[in-house]
C-alpha cells in the first residue's frame, strides 16, 4: 500500500468497521437475544397440516395485506389482547406484517371459525363480502362433477360459481383454512380487579338502551361478513335475517342464545344452511349483543320487541 | 458506440468505461419497465380486484416482484453503473477492471431473473419485505457487490489526486456496508420468531438507508457541480452528513415495528435516532440546495431539475420518516397506505430521480450523444406530476384509513373509504410508467443515436475531471 492510499483505507475501512459494529449491535445481537424468547402460556407449535397451511399463506403473500400483531392501542382492541413476545415463539418466518389493507388475523380462528365461510371467502371473497378487494384464490380449489363421498361442495353463490360442476377445496386450501382456524390468541390471565372480560358491562356505562348507531356498527363488524350488510345472507349457506322467525319472535330467548352460543345445522322454513355460526359469548359484551340484536330486530322490515343487556345477561347465566 | 464518428466533440471517455456505463444503464432500464409495469397492475388490482385472476398474476406474488425488481434490478445496477463511471472520471483514470464490471452485471441479472421467476411461482423467502428473493439468489447479489467493491476500490486507488473525491466516499461506502447488510440478513441462526422481527426491522431500513441513500447522494455530489459548473456549497457539510448518516441510520430500523412485542427500549432507541437523522438529512439537502441557489438559468432545461426534485424528495421524505416514527403519530399512519406513499416519495422521488439526474447528466458526456430537451422534459413532467399524485393520494387516503380505525369504524369501512384514493394512485402510477417509456426512449438515443452532445466544457471548479 502506498502512502497515497492511507486516506482511502481510513475513510472506507474506518466507516466499514463502524458499520460492522453497528450491524452486529442492532441486527445480530437483538436477533440472537430475541430468538431465544420462550413460548408464552398456552402457545403451542402448529400441527403438520397447519404448518403446511402457513406455507401456503407465505407463498401467496397474504402477509402483505394482513398483519398478525395486535398493538396495545385502542385502535387494535377489536383484534384481541396486545401481542406478547411469547406469542411468536413458533413463528418462523415471522408474519407480523407492515400493512393492514385487510384486517389483522391474529384471532381469525376465533372471529371466523366456520370452514364453509373460509372456503367461500378464499374461493371468491366478494361472494361473502361484496366490498372486499382481496384477491380470489380459485387455484387452491378444484372443479369436479360430484364432490367425493362424505365431502360437500363449497356453496359458492351462482354469479361466482363455475358453469359446470361444483367447487371442492384442494389440499392447499384445506391446509390454509386449518392454519387460519388455528390462529387464536391464548387468553391472558388477568387480575380480576381490572378484568375486561367479555360479558361484563363497562363500569359506569349508561343504562341499557338501544344505540342504533352502535348496533349498526357492531353488526357490520361481527355479523355482516356472513349475513350480509342488508341481512340478506347467502341462500343455502347463511340464513337471511329479514323476516326470519327467530329474529321476529316476541320472545328473544332463542335469538340471544344463538348469538351467545352459535348455531349449526338449523332448519329454517324448511331450508337447511351449510354455514356454522360461531359463539360470541366470549367476544363481545352483553350490551353489545343487545345492540346487535336490536339492530336486527328493527331493520330490513323486521319489527320485534327490543332487548336489553339485562335480557342477554339473563340468558348468559342459564346453562 | 458511435461517438468516434463525431470528431470535434468533447474528448470521449475510453470506450471500455463508456460501454460498461451504458450497459448498466440499459439493463437497469429494461428492468425498470418490467418492474413498474408490474407495479401498475398491482395498483389497478386495488380498484379491480378480479383483474387477471391467475396464480402468476396474483397480488401476493407480484408485489414482491415489483419491490425487489425496482430495488435490485433497476435502482441498484443503475446506481452501480453511475458509481463506476464517477469513480473512474473523478480519479482521472480508467476503470480498474472491465471484466469485474461485466461479471457483476451478469450476476445481478442472473439473480434478478431467478428471483423474479421463483417469486412468480410462489417461492419466496418468507414474505420478509425487500428480501423475498430466495437465499441463494441474494447470495449471488451479494457476490456481485463484492466484485463491484473490488472494482471501485481498485479504480480509486490509482487516482491522480491525493484526496478521495466525496462522491466515492458515499458510493464505495454504500457497496461495502451493503455487503454486510446482505450477509446479516442471509444467516439464519438468529432469525427465529421474534428474533427475525428484530433482524427484519434492521434489514428493511438498512437496505434502503445504507445502500440507495448514499449511492444517490454520491451521484448528487458529482453530477450537480458538473451541471452547474460550480463547486459544491460545502465539502465539510458533506463529510458531516456522511459520518452522521453512518452512525444514526443503522439504529432506527426498529421503528418499523413500533408498538410491537419488540423490546420497548429498542423501539425508543429507534425513535430517538429517527429524529437524529434530521442532522444528515437537513445537512445534506441544504448543501445541495445552497449549491443551486442563484443558478436558475443553468437549472432551466437541465438534468439538474431531476436532481432538484430528488433533493426535495430526500428532504421531505426523510423528514416525513422522522415524523412517522413519533409514538403520537404512529397510531394514525402505521400499517396504512400512508407508508406506501412514503416509500414512493423516497425510493421514487429521491432515489429514482437521482438516477435520472445522473444518467441525463453523465451518459451524454460518456457517449457523446444526448436526447432532445423536449423528450427529457416530457419524461420529467410525466414522472413528477405522476409521483405527486401518487404520494398525495396515498397520504390523504392513508390518513383517512388510520382515522377510520381510530374512531372504531367497522374494518370494511376503511377499505370502502380508500376507493377514490386507490384510483388516483393508479392514475399517478400510469403517468409515472408513461414517463419510464419516454426515459427508455431517451436512453436508447443516448446510447445508440440521438443528438451530438454539445462541446460545451462542463469541467467544474472543484470537481476532478
């Protein structure tokens, strides 16, 4: 090396040495340290099929529009409790995501546990959520003349169904749905004094009454993906709520219990429905359930007596 | 190359350097067209989600093709071509090795083709943004950078002057640092679960801030004094920005994961250094803007206009990054489309305009051929108006998206409310892509035909050769 190039070595060698130190400090060391984060209570590894589904999720780039991280912000409270370090112990590659064009999926297995809905939504999102801009994934499905013995076809509504044959999920779609249904946050043990458990009315809440705006909003958030924004449902899959006998019954007990505990295989006016409704008892409060039910009971031509949070609490108390 | 047929023009550079510079620019331009055409399809899918429903055209696959393509197949080789040219010219010497340059360019293209095809078939490295190319593809890219560093250092080591011109600090530093960035991102042993979140935060920002930022600034420090025929306002300010960028930038990566389960102190540190970045950003921008002050007559109809846009986008985009990192504003903007607007203000408004300024300023000097002012002007206005529409629509739309979440609206409301902004984004993107077509035309003129470059002496005071 000539003296001529001493400053070259000083500038480039010096800056590279500084950068190497910073890269180790800010990249490698936090990586080593956090890679050893132990799993949190109730956090379990995926089954083989769920892991295969996670690979489909990665391969199709789902993480570009769906986060899997709940921040300790009011904005995120609808998606679950705040994510904790131990939640990610078995998550490699990490899928926290950087954009939320679609909703967070940390708890999608709790929010949307019906396989029928999941398959319809993956095959063509707009068959269940008309405003959705999610891509359709028909290549995860197969078109067959008859579903195999013991399996049922995906009940895709007419405008989205193929001209010939019926839709059945392929292995990749089944694995992906198995993974999505496994996305459930293990509950956090919270001190009773600050419990925010669903069911409890918020302290100091106003006396029970029907808040129409809240009812419409809650219905859109929790019910409209299956029953439709106008309560029309999807024929043969998700019942219409307009004119439904349970929604219009004077005694609200069955409707309240349906929202609390979910429902499957119910025959309404002689028609059977393939979709299964999830229970909401652990997801929303009595007041919120009352607001949703009152929205249903006063919309789309329905006229039925309204309910209060106390009615919901009474049904919740029953076995 | 046809420059030898035009005696009487300014002394052409040695043919080997010219061929290398032109080849890097042409290769990059081809990828620019491909990657931004993909970007346009992606933008349209927000308004027409059932457009091209097929695995090879699905959003989740094309998005990584767009980002990695623009990063590593367009901007990277374009900037490396400029860096090689600047290193040789500012050192008053030839290129150390044409073979190294050719092999590196070939490797970058092999990586780009393999990476793109694999992504389109659904093979990616775990949805980790900006490093979706499979590990061995990124290893090829890293090797190409090793060859490039060797070539650049070999070139400047035989320079005539004692001093190393400031541009080379930035460009060669960028190559050396980015080799480290790529290796840290490749090794798997400390990338498990939350550990990978930390490495991803580090990678996402260092791949931008230790690679594209210093390369683009290096181009500014050479091209701007050349174009304006006056020295840079302050050499010392450039050196201050160099060292502060080096020390501050690597620490702010975790600001991509604020309010995540990453350790709170790591997030706080990232916020502090996001604010500290104002020092190199304002220092660097002021240096360029003060160089331009009073030079309106030289800026007019000059490639310096691209550099002006680049400097302003660097200033606004980086300041925006600082503001976004504040805990009080994160809840509004994080995870929204606002971030996508920010990425395009920086990677497009800053980095891509810097490349164009550099190419329009230097490629005609190399080949002796230039594009007509009208064509350059059409490119400039299409891309400038396009990116303004793009960034404004996503900034306003992203803010509304965040406010929808904050007021507790049903999630789908935030999707419905975005519709007009997504349409405007696609319109802005369409203008940008039209600009790229004009740029490709201009590149072909600068390389294979076009007007003879005027013999005007652009030797600038204070800039070697």
